[in-house]
C-alpha cells in the first residue's frame, strides 16, 4: 500500500526560528508537490519538484526532493506569523507517457507560528 | 485564466437525499480530477478524466457515487442516497498535459 507520511504532524514555532518538515513516501516517483491550505480553504500550490535533486525556493520556504531516499523536505527560514497554515506534500503517481495521474497526499503538517 | 470553479460552495442536505456538484476546469486543461477531504486529513483521490473519458476510479467511489464529464468540459459528481459519512470537502482539480494539478475552491457537503 502506498504511504506518504509527513512529520511532524503539528509544529508550533516562534517567529524568526528555522524548521524543516519531512515527507517520506513508499513508492517510486520523480514528481512531488507541496501545497498550503488555510482553514476552510482550498489548496494553494507552493512547489513542483520534477526530478531527483530538485530544489525550489520562494521567500522563506525552500523545498527539495531526493527520489533515491524517497524523501522531500520543506524548510522554513525565519518564520513569520503569515506562514501559519497546514502544509501537504503530494506524490504524483505518474501514468502513461509520464503524465500526472493522481496525487497521493501526506497527512499534513499544521504549522502555528507564534509571535 | 479564471481558475477552477466549483458550484455550489456549500451544500447542506438530509441523509438519503441526492446531491450533485459541478466543476468547471481551467479552459483547455484536458485532465480533471475529483478528491475528497475530511476534517484533519489530506485529500483522497476519487476519480479522474482525460477529456470525456473516465480513466480511473478509486475504491472510495462506491456505487452511490457517479461522475461525468460530457464533451470534455465541465464535470459533475453526484452522490445518491447520501450518508453522514459523505460529509466532507469535495475538491476538483484540472491539469494541462502532463503536469501539475490546479485546485478549485471546493464544495463543502454537510449531511444531517
């Protein structure tokens, strides 16, 4: 059974601190996404990681992908309150021709940044 | 580009009633996906279409659920004889071949 696990499930951190969210998955895939979800809202795409060793950065967030270890990380630098949300990783189960088929989501990490 | 739209945004129904949700994908996206998200969980895949063809259905999609995408444009998801366990956020996403899925705002279903 395909599993996508995130840790921690809940993260409370102070503004200005750094932390990393981990996403482990149990199947072969070269494509992984990170999404942000605010309470009661839909999913906002943060990063698309398309190959082993891919690294993407946007503002205080940086995501990386190691397909050999089946591990992706989302690193938060100098957190601010506005980053408070739930973060999901999603593994792309590719179909014919390498096209996106379906996403298997992780359990989610609820991030609370305290002033 | 107006994004993926879903209608209605909220639906409250009584157990046993039928409900239908609509999803309008981003124009020219040939793939359309349905997911279900319950409180505190990540979204779970239900089904997806390439143009008008339904290519895969999850085991989560019981016989009470049916999805269509006539003419390869908008899609509908119908739930017959709703149960309280059907209460969830139903998310639609569309994708240009072959990458990244863009999600709509979702339809929140409450079954009383």
